[in-house]
C-alpha cells in the first residue's frame, strides 16, 4: 500500500483569474476542503478555496493561484492526500484505487493473467485494466463481483473470471454462430 492516495488532478486553467479545471477521483468532492493536498513529490501543498461543478469536471480556486499564468503552471498536476487522513473503507467491497494498482491478476484456477495497471470510471461503472503477463495490449474488465470475484489486498491479488466471449472468443464457440441464427436484415 502507498502512504499517499491520488485524489484529484488539476486540468487546464478556467478563465483569466486563476481558476482551474479539477478532476476529482473521490466520491465526495467537498472533502477536498478538509484534506491536506500535496503534489506527487510532497514538496508543494495546495488548499482549495472554492469549488463548483462544471460539465465533466469541477472548477476550483486554489489559494495562492491568482491569475491564468499561475494556473497554467499547474496543468496536469496530481493532488495527493496522506492515507492516514482518509477514512477507512466503509465495507469489504470498497477499495482505494491506489491499493488495486500493482496487484497480481489471476484466473480462478490461479493461473497468472498479469498485473493491475489502472481503474477507470467512464460513467457506466468501474473498469479494471491489467497488463497481460506475456505482454501485448492491456485488457479491460468490468470491476464487478461477477467479473472480479476476489480482491485480496493482503495476498496482493485479484481473481478475474470472465465468460469466453468477453475474453475474445466469438459467441457460439469456434464454429461461429449456430445455424439457426437469424440472418441480418437490411
């Protein structure tokens, strides 16, 4: 586990008065007012002075950032919070993304699949990404109990259990669709 957790990312400036676009990774954006925020190296601290929702992000004013030039220097800066400042997980099905990154991905029979590289939320639910053991393109799987039935932080692993059609096999088996399938209609 890491001692700091990524909680937000500063985007491009918003306007000319020092406001920035802010992409929040936690469930409660208002909590940013309560946390000691730092950059990745921990060498610079940030305090959120104001926060308002926008279309797909938030617009924030950070103390000490008073004009567009100062805001531009912060573009793509990740904001971290010390783990001990965060509340404990509410239940056994709640995880911090940072705790999942780097876990071994295994098949239900224990065969190695790869390593978890990221967790995304594109709006329809969380998606877990892992890099296959043998290399190649990363794989995306729904982060649901059905597809990822085991998350064992202590053992450093997740179990991924997907139907063959999601793993890249055509539906209907190697022969293709069954002969009683309806033809495509124009």
